[in-house]
């Protein structure tokens, strides 16, 4: 299985979020080719500002493993993590983050800041960006265009 396969699964989760009126972001945690955790954005429906896709996937995987640490795991997410999610990813000891679209407003993997590159932190997570980035970005653009009441012209 490859990064594009798992990002495709994350995109399916993002579409679930969008169908519920949430910002369409999906995430999953993978270890040795097995999906351990899934999540999609749910802050509106859950009335929870921490219910980002990454946090939901981390919670699911940690419950499945019975451990708050997820060493050796890869997190796939359709949008570059924010600072809150980057902190949680680092605390969980995720080995690698693979993301789709960059987030020029809140991205914490290089777009605004790069928490993953901070040398003073005691854990470091490798980053791969841009996997199915155009598809991930189009899903988000379409969602926000529809929210503004107009369609996106391709």
C-alpha cells in the first residue's frame, strides 16, 4: 500500500465531514499497512474545538492500541496540521505525517510555522506534503465556495 492509497481513504473521510457540514478534512493512522484509527473534522457537531480530524484519528488509534503513544505509525491527513494538532501528533510520537493540501493560514508543518522542525523538542516527526494535494485542496475550495453561495469555476 502506498501514500496515495491511504490519502484516498483520508479523502473519503473528509467527504463524510463535508456531508455533515463540517470543514472536509479527514485523517487516519496506519501501522504496517493496517489502519488503526480514523477521524474527520467534527468541531461543529460535537461542540468541541479540539475535534479536528487528526485528533479524532489519534484518539481512535490510541483506544485501539490501548496506549497514548503511537510510535512507528504514520498519520495521513488531507490538510496540513495546525499547531494544536502538530502538538498532539508530537506527543503521540507519530513517526511520519503525510498531508495533502497546504494550509497557508494555520499550517504548522511549514506554511506558517514548522513545529515539526523545532530542534529543541524531544521528538521529531518526518513530514511528506502534497500527496494528492490538488484533490485535497479542491475538496476544501469547493466546500468554501458552496458555503459562500457560489460554485467554484474549474
